[in-house]
């Protein structure tokens, strides 16, 4: 894979963005990937870049913060650089100015982009008290990340912030920690005696010394008896902080083994900043076996387990900050217990593991980009790769749809001529996780269209008083010679609203196509229709099952020999994707287990032309469908086995 990384900040200035880029470069190089770094030129770079090519562009320093440099590169210049390198994906490290131009260049070349949300520029603008800048930052961050193919957020707080801004396609991707460099074993008593000759407890801070970091809140700890405050870092606020905290030890910027030794020498680590999307120094303190006291907002919420390996104090409450630090300073036994838990909490958070996750996100973005290009106009609702788990105690589930929901070609473990299908599989999963009686009906019939859903299936379903209805319908309409998509959407939207009006939840699924050349004829129609389905789900509160955004579903091995229906493996994928969206516990793990135990059916006898194509043409010429004369396989509720129950038919 070829990866172009555009970084707003780079060497020789070392910060969280630069550090993450270096770790990513190391991992990609070790895995045999080729990399290009496009970043501001700020001085000589002597650090090992792990085989990466570099294009360092002319930049200017921010007047109030010279360590931060801004590149005003023309999109044409970046387009030329990307065209020359031909990357498979563009990685945008904390994008803002250079990142915006990078997205424009990548869009021009139809290259997928993965934007890493790492700097809360909105909060920074608020800290500096510039209202117009804050409004611009909010608007710019929203536009930028909505335009990126995929956004990676480091914490639940940053995910929520981006969702509030209307950003879609957000994945969680944290930060790794070097558990070798940051290790309790590096605690140096000689250094501790130098800093605290009277044996004082050492309270430490590590980070940039700037207003947005709220380092001045450390004044609440300046006069704690029996303690010594150590401030590690540099920045525009340093001189003011030295005057405010005359008894504190200021070390300046530290890195490498020296930083690891100092971090391990702390007794308590304090993190007062309220604008952190993650909090890398918190992880490093935990890895060093140092309890953490951090503000209870933003990234620290996902890192610090209050009363286990540290404390979260009320944001802005300096009395609470002081009390939490006093609690640890005054209780060595508690401090030791917290320290052990701190070190244990970072086990498994290696950069190698996170690097592997990142490559997976790259591959998702590569698969999603063609879907975006298929949308007929900018502003359409894009395929959604993730949906929140719902997990409700449903008791009555009715499936509506056509041959896919009927289960055609899924004869796995079924008598000849009978089919299972994704909806049957989903019903079994829901029943197995249900505490009470679970009833299921499947009203889907092959060849049915939207009018059949509206006129026949939905009215019958609503008489059964379901609390969950699934709708996967529209493909048969969309592959016709002519289709009125707005009218089709209006019919479906009316059906969803009618079902929602009864209090039932609706699982609304997007339609999908196999990855065949012939299917490309209908791709634009499907993309337009699915975009409207996403809007309907958002406006009605329906639960979206975005199958179009499941790239694996287009792979030909998941499709039957008739070329238009799914094999059992395809139905399994849909069922477990639906189960995941509905909050069935461990759905993904169960899917892997199911796949390991089952194999698909043998190929169908006879040629595709005689077996499938010619009968379909004959039916078309005579105005018939494969579903004529058929009734649904479960017109009434079937009570499914769940937790010791046996399957039986129920009339209610």
C-alpha cells in the first residue's frame, strides 16, 4: 500500500501530532508499505523517518505561537505531489489548513482520505476568547471532516463532539504508548533527591505550556505541604508560569529516556487541560506506574478509572483538584495500589496493535471511496460504516421484503426446497438473547416490489402488533427499465412512518449490488435510493442497517450461482451485521464462530443460461414473476427457541 501523510505539524517541533506520525511511519515501513510525508518546513530534520519520502513545504509561524507553523499550499501543488506519488490513501494528521487543501487535492484525484481528529481547535479558539474564530473553527472542522472519506477520533468525548457537528463516518482510533520507555523501573532516586531533597512527594505535569492547556490551574497545588511541583515542557506561557509558581521546578522540554525517567519519578501526575481529544501524557504516566489526577472531561474520561488508577475532578473546580491530589499525596498505600492498577491499564495499547487497526481503516476508506464517487451530487447522505448498538427487549419481530429476506438460495441445514435467509438467522439470534417468549414472522416473498410492501405486507404486519419490523425492499423496482425514484422513496418513507407511528422499531436496510460489471448499470440508482434511506432513518428514528457500506457484501463468492441472490455465507454476513446494529451481545464473535462451523452448498446443476436466465426472460415476456402464487413462509408468528424453549407455531 502507498500512503501519503499530510501533517499540520512536523519535525523538528515535537508534539502529539508529530509523535503519532512517526509511530505510524515506523509501523507502515515495518509492514512493507511505502510512505510520503507532506508537512511544513520548520528546520533541519535529523530523526529517522523509517524510509518515508518527504515534501516539506514553505511555512510561516503563528505570531503568538512560533512553534506552530502554517502552510498555505495551493491545491494544484498538492495535487501534483499526490499524482506523482499515486497513493492508495491520504492520511490527514490533525488537519486544518494544509489538511483542507489536501482533501481538495485528493478529491480531484478520487483518492480516499482518512482524517485523524487530534487537536480540538474549537476549544483552543474559545480559550483565546475570539468569538468569530470559534464560529469559523466549528464550521471549518465540520466541513473538513464531513468531506473526508473517514474520520478517526481518539475518545468517546471527541466522537460525541464530532457527531454534534454533523460529522458522519467516525471510527475510534486511540493512541499507543511506549511501555518500554515509560516503565516504573526507570524511577531514579538520585533524580528524586535532587528535585525533592527533603523527601517531598513529587507532583508532576508534562505538556505544552500554553493557555489552552490550563497549566496555570497548578497554582491550586503550589502551597501543598510536603510536596514539590515539577513542570516539564515549554511554550509561550512558560515565563508567566515561572513567575506564578516560583517554587516549582521547570525542566524545559524533555524527550526519550530522560522523559521516561522523570515521568517514573513522579508520585502523582496532574493533567488540568479541558481541551484534550485524548491525553497522550496521561497514558505515559499510567504506563510509568504513576496515579493520575485529571479533569473529568474530554479524553481523560476514557483513560483514567476514577478510584482505581487515579481521580477525575470536576472541570474548573480547583478545590476539588487540590482535594484529589491531597488524597493521594497523604496516603502512600493508596498511591501504591493506584500505581499498580495504572501500569496494568495500558497493557495491550501498543503502537503495533494500533498500527494494524489503522491499516484496517485505510482499507475501509479505499472500499468506501467508490461509493462516494457513485453519489449523484455532493450533499447526499453517504454510506454509514458504523451504527450505535440499540439492544432492546424485542418480543415480536416481523420481516418484510423480497427474495433476499425470504432467504432464496440459503438452503443451509434446510430440507430440499426450503430456505433460511438472513432474517431467519437474525430472529434466532434475537431469540437466543431474549429472556422471554420471542415470536417471529417473515412476510417476504420473492419478486415483490415496493407497492407490495405498502399494500400487502405492511398492513398485515401491523395487525400482528410487532415491536420490531425489518424492511429490505426496492431492488426489484430499481433494476426495472424505468424507475421513479422520488415516488419509490415516498412510498417507503410512508411505510416507515406508519410503522414507527405504532411504536414499533424499524430496522431499515439499504439495498446492495454484487461487484459485477453488469451491476454497474444500476449503481447510480442504488446510490441515490440509499442516500434517501439514510435520510429517512435519521428523520424517523429508524435503525439503519447500511448494507451498501459493507464492502465485503459485494464480493462474488458471497453470491449464488444465479448471480442475483446471496449464498448462505452472504446471508450470514447480513444477519450478523444486523445483529450487531441491534445490540446482540458479541455478534461479531458469534459470526466468526458460525462461519468456522459451516460451509456453503455445492454449486447448482446446469448452466446459468438455461437454469436462471431463460426462465427469467420467459416470465418477463408473459408478465409473470417468480413469486406469483406464493405465500410468505411465516404468515403467522413462530415462537423461536431461546434459553431452553422449543420452537412452536403461535397464532397470536
